[in-house]
């Protein structure tokens, strides 16, 4: 468990932060804007993962 957390802590924190951001937007602006933001953040996350894998 310690090895998993030390290796993937950045990704875990990124996903948790994204979920909290979407929940906050959903309560503030509405559900459909939160869904669009979630889609945008998933695209950005996919690009980040792709960039990180290409560096290895």
C-alpha cells in the first residue's frame, strides 16, 4: 500500500481535486455546466497522462 501511494499520489490527488471541483460547480452553477466541466477536465487529464507516458 505504501508503494502504491508513493507512486500514484499525484494522480489520486488530481482525481480527488477534480471531483471536488465538479461537485462545487454543480452546486453553484448547475448540473449541465458541471458535466461540461467534467468532460473538459477528463480531456485535460488524458493529455497529461499521455504526456507523462511519452516522457518515460
